[in-house]
């Protein structure tokens, strides 16, 4: 009887080990469920950050960086146009027909040239400002000054182009047609660049 009892001991021990193994296996999914819940929590947190970014929930520094990048991109486009106009005006005195201009037309040319030079200075001013205050923690002040210079530069560009239209049309066909074309040009620039944006500014998107 003692021998039989001794032979059953390993069997009982193995069964206990198997039961313990099944218990550990059953407990494993519970741990996996915890990892799944943690992963789901991270996904929800990431989704919340994405929604916050989409809603422009940004810090002051991030907003200033974005505004400055957008402004510099706009100035790059506007600056290219005024540089072409400025180069054209600079080349006019060296043409043969420039000597045939009347005194009034030469005065108009000088005014147009000065407007183009002023527009160039205003549109390139934010770039120089940014270089001189680099790493001086003045980004918000830089954005405000650059915005003012950009608006002034656009207004000056419109006046310079209108003056150039008056100069050319007055040379080709003096009289009422030149004046009418210049008035239309001024109205076009003023309407598209200032009146239309200001009208929409008072009507925010829903």
C-alpha cells in the first residue's frame, strides 16, 4: 500500500502543475486586455491631439511662426511682380524714345519710379527686419510690423502700376482714353486688394 501511494505522488504533482499552467494561461489574456486598453487610451489621446491641431489650438509661438511663414510666402509673390516693374522703369531712360517724352510725362515717370522703389522697400522690409532681430525673441512684434509693411507695400504697388499704365497709355494715346484706363486700373486694384477682403472680413465663416 505504501508502494502504491508512493507511485501516485508524481501523478498528483503533475496534475497540480498542469492546473497551475492552465491558470497562468488563463491569466495571460487578462494581461493582454490591459495592454489593449492602454493602446486604446494612447489612440484616443493621439486623436485628441489631432483634433486640437485641426482646431488651431496652438501656442503663441506656434501661431507667430505660422503667421510669419504665410506672410513671407505672400511677400515672395508680391515682391517678384514689383521687381519686374522696377526693372522695366529703370531701363526706360536708356531707350531712344525716352527723349521724346514731355515734361509732364517725365515727371510722371519719376513719380512712378519712386513708387516702385518704395514698394520694393516695403515688401522687402520684413526680410531685413527678420534678419536683424534673429533669435531676439521678438517674433510677435516682427509679425505685426511685417503685416503693416506688407499692406503698405501692396497699396504702393497698386499706385505704381496705375501710374505706369497712365504713363504708357498717355504716350500711346493722349487724352480721355488714357485717363479712363487709369481710373479702371485704380478701381480694379482697390476693389480686389482692399474692398473685397475688407467686406469679407466683416462676414466670418460659420
